[in-house]
């Protein structure tokens, strides 16, 4: 009588859930919009404030330029996220994108309440001109950090870290140095991120072996 031993299935043969890649979001238009908001909004404030302003501008203009740019950047970020969601059918990825989109509304609503409450409690409406620039940069930076970590986008994560740190560190400086830091550090970071994002989205740079010619990648014998 013979016995046939049945070997237990190997651990490698056990079914393991496959990791779903995170949706890749094109942040190019978002970076340009936010970068212009920093350069025009904070830049005009830096030039028109201080004891010896370079330009004579109405007080409402810098905040209007900043708010317009931030609103345009938020719209671009939402559109980019929606385009990325349409490219995937994984329910977990879709749910993550929806939660990150709602984070923008929640964060800026909380920022509005905090700044309005402080200006009312301290009876100093002018404090909004100081808290909105640094607060918006801090909130946007933290959102970028969350999005970058979730989507495994190192560029987005690094930009968010830089914005959060420089926006709050600018409070250590007086007027107009505060706005110069936001203009140069924030606007410059967005300009650099725009170039790196364009390079990241370029398929010819993503796949260096892909060339415009039909020549083989290896030398001919």
C-alpha cells in the first residue's frame, strides 16, 4: 500500500491583495496659479508697505490679487483631482480622492473662523492682513503634505513642507520683510516646482530609453 503525501501550499502561493497604485495628479496648472498668487499678491504687498514703499498701491489690491490667485489654484487643484479620479476604477482610490478634496473646504473654513474670531476678540481688524497670508500658506502646505504622502508624490510633499515652514517662519520678521519672505520663498518654490512637475510629467524623461529615433539603445556590433 502506498501513501501519497500532499505538501502544504507554499506561503508564496497564497493569494495576497495587490496594491493599487495611487492616482497620478497633474499639478502643473495648480502650481502656476498659486505661484502667480504669491508673486503678485505678496509681491505687491512687499512693494507697497513699509516706511518707504516702492509703489503707492491701494490697500485692498494685494489681498485681492492673493485671493484671486488662491481661488484659481483651488479650482485647478479640484479639476486635476477629478481628472485623476476618472482615470481609475478602484473604489478605495476614488474615496481617498474625495476625502482629500473635502479637506480643502474644511481647512479653509476652519482658517476663516480662526482668523475672524481672533480679529473680533482682539478688536483689531488689521490682524487679518497678517494672518491670512501666513495662514493660507500654512494650510496649503499641510494639505500638500497630506496629498503627497497619500499619492506617494515626493515633489508635492516637499513643496508642502517648505510652504508650511516658510509661511510660519515669516512671522518672525517685521513689515515688509514678512511679505518679501512669502514672495521669494513661496513664489520661488512654486516656480521651481512648476519646472520639476513639467519634467516629471514628460514621458520622454520618465522613460529615458525612449528616443525620437528608431536607433537601438545598445551599441551595434
